[in-house]
């Protein structure tokens, strides 16, 4: 998936929770989305899995009309 042509917009929940906890910024999210395994789990919803301190997941929606990736939430686990 070519993430470079999309604007990344995280939700308030993701910014105040997961981004703060993980210490990420928008560029780090872009790099993660470009290099991670992405699976489609709904009509517009996707999950990106990546290994970092165990396993982490980012759940997001792609809006083709506005060329935007809206990050809903994240998760940690093994």
C-alpha cells in the first residue's frame, strides 16, 4: 500500500492514549504503515500489524475521496 500519497489523521483517543504511550509522531506512523503487514477487516477498515516490544496493532480507515488515513485506535499483545 502506498501510504505516502495519503494524509494521516489520528483520532483524539489514539493521540492521547497510544501515541503518547508509545512515543510516536506522524512520521513514525507513516513509516510503520509502509513497512507493516496490512489486512482488510471490513468495507473500509484495515489493521496494520508490526513487531515492536512484543506485538502492536493499529486500526484505521482509508477515505479515498479525501486521500486520508484516519487512525481509530491501537492495541498491544503477543
